[in-house]
C-alpha cells in the first residue's frame, strides 16, 4: 500500500443484490387477472358460436351427400326435392317455424334469396322445380352452390 494514496485504503464497493421478479407487484397481478378473464370469455364465446353453428355443419354434410348421390344417379328431380327439403329444415332451425313452414313457391324463393348470400342466388325455376315430377332444365351445380352458400351465410333471426 502506498501511504500517499488514500484511495488505496478503501475497500471495494459492494454491489446491491439484483432485484428479483418474485413476488409480483400488484399491477402485474391485476394484468394477469384481466388476461385470464379475457381468455376465458373468448373461449366461452367461441364455444357458443361453434355449438350454435352445428346445424350448419350437419346441413352442409347432408347437402354434400345429396350432391354425391345426384352425381352418381343423375336424378335431378330427386336432388331438387331433397335440397329444397334440406333448405326448409335449415330455415326452420334458424328462424321460427311460423315464419318458414308455410312458405312455398315464389314466396319461398324470395325468402331464400333475401336472407342468403347475394353472390349466389337461386334461379326463378327453383321455386316450382322441387314440386314437379319432371325437372326443368336447370344448372344443378349452380343450385348446389347456391344452397351451399345459403347454408353457410344465411342471416340468423335474433
């Protein structure tokens, strides 16, 4: 040691302990609670929406089966009648029976086209084709696409 240098007599500085992350500050607890409640609410909403749209998934599967049957048998009258019945059952599920069950013909067609996707509309012949023994010349692929779009995107009654 050098007696001339007073700093040489000093001990080295002590470093403070690092600040730990535990226990959490109250603000972090509040943030964690808000995040968990938000995630639970989001899960609840998504599960309700999934369950509420179960009828759409079943109807789309039935429509796909009807379309496959039509492609195998090439029976347009049967395809139209069964597609119409499927659309009617989906509409009864989505709306009240009182509003849907008695609709037929032009009124039924207007109902479908007014509450569905504007890109895929049902043809005017669809209103009566389902009730005829012999099917008029219609594009069955367009009927299938329109029915598929209607089932996927129809507006549900509040």
